[in-house]
């Protein structure tokens, strides 16, 4: 059973209140610090995660930090996001807003004997997530799994994929 108790959702994004809730995890044979660096260097996401485009961080930096706002495009949707939680080498979470869509995406990095385990958990609310749930129920889960797998490739040469 996955340990999702460590994810801290704001009340409005609690999984019980959102039509879409996905949990993905992967084991990566790289240090938490290395994985963290790739995860927070949002300006580089599109170089290793082709589903992401046009990342623009408000303060002009290349990396995410606490309370920074950024825009980005994925799945044909441009989102405005703000980093809500930021604990170096351990956890990051941001919200996302687009027309008909509000999301909260949280990441938890846990050291393991061979590297680290990365947990990605996301909730979505609004009309768009309701349509996704009806017509493409695995869309967000599959997208987030691809993101984790790309993060693993970027961070290390050997991975053990856990779905």
C-alpha cells in the first residue's frame, strides 16, 4: 500500500472533494538531491519531458522556489501555477489554474538504499476534470507516469518502474 499520508492537500484539493485524483510512484537509482534538482529546474522540463512546453518562471530564474509563480503548457492547456510547498530534496507542491480546471500536484522524495522513491499525487477539480473522468479516466495518471519515467531517465541510467 502506498503511503499517501505525507501528502498535504489544501482543503479545496482534498482527494475526497475532487473528481480526479491520481497517485504515481517510481524508484529511481539517483540521490534525492539529484532528482530534486531536475524536478525544480522547471526551465529545463521541456528538454526531457516532451509533453511540457513554454515554462516561464515569474522571477526569471530557471528553478522553482517557495511561492514562485510560473506558467507552462501541457496537454494543450496553459496553466498558471504557484509553488505552495517547498522542502529541498524532500517535497514540492504547486497549484495550477486554467479555464475550467484547478489542480494541485504534490511530489514527495524519500531516500531508499539504492537511491530514492518519488511519489506524485495530483487532484483536479472543475468542469474539465469532470469531462476527463468521463471520457479519458486514465489520462492524468498515464501523463504523470510518463513524467516520472522521464524524470527517472534524466536522473539515472537504471530504474525500477513501479506502477
